[in-house]
C-alpha cells in the first residue's frame, strides 16, 4: 500500500509540474486572430533552405554578428516560413531568418547592406495573433497551438495558406504570428 501511495504522490507532483510549465509557457492560452495592417520592418536576414529547426541557430548567429561586429543591437528576431513542413520535405523547406533592425540611420543600413541581406518587409493587412514568449518552450507551444488554430481560421474565412512570419519580441515577451491574406 505504501508503494502505491508514493507512486500516486509522484504522479500528482509530476502532473502539477506539467500543468505549471504548460501554463507558464502559454500552453493554455486561447488563440484569437485579428486582421491588422502591419509590416514595414527593416530586417537583416539569411535565406535558409532546410529543416526549420535550424532557425534559432541562424537567428542567434545574425544577432551576435550584428551586436559584436557591427555594434547594432536588436531586440526582435524573425522568421518567414514559406513552406508547410507537412507537405514539403525537410531539406527543401524555405525560410528567411534574421533580426529586425529598429532605429538605424540610413548610413548604418547602407553599411549593413554591403555585407548582409537587408530588406524592408511589405506592409499589408495580415491575419495576426500573439503568443507569450518566455523561452524556447514558448516557441514549441506556439507552434502546437497557433498553426492548427490558423488552419481552422483560414478555412472558416476562405483564406488559403501562405507564408507565415514569426516575430520574436524579446523586450515585450511575445511572439507575433502573421500570415498574408490570400483568398481561394
């Protein structure tokens, strides 16, 4: 009987820990979408072909290069994901990964453009939602919650799947997901 009690206590403790972790990283957050005009950010990025799991390494490399070599501090990373990983082989997935450069003067942008890929993201109406960013687990919970909800939202509104931009706003502790609006 004592062993069963101990096992039940361990299971209860693990369940509580799991619930707390899920809650902290956004696992229970309700996902709601809105249509909003966004974009216009200036970004430094790399084109990436292959598994989306390499995004964090690419983003960190660009962040550190900008900070250490160029003395440009950024607080927002981003990724534009062009392909659905359920439909495209991992080695063929296309994305653009990098950092958003805010408040840079034209001389700094010109200097960066000589060494890196730099562009301004299009400004348009997007399907948008936000998710808490409290660490790498937030990204995983975001993927598990946002993408299925976005698929459902698109079907309900007659939109077709298109590229999705994720913006990791470190200062404001949130991930913004936005998808181009394309009609069927």
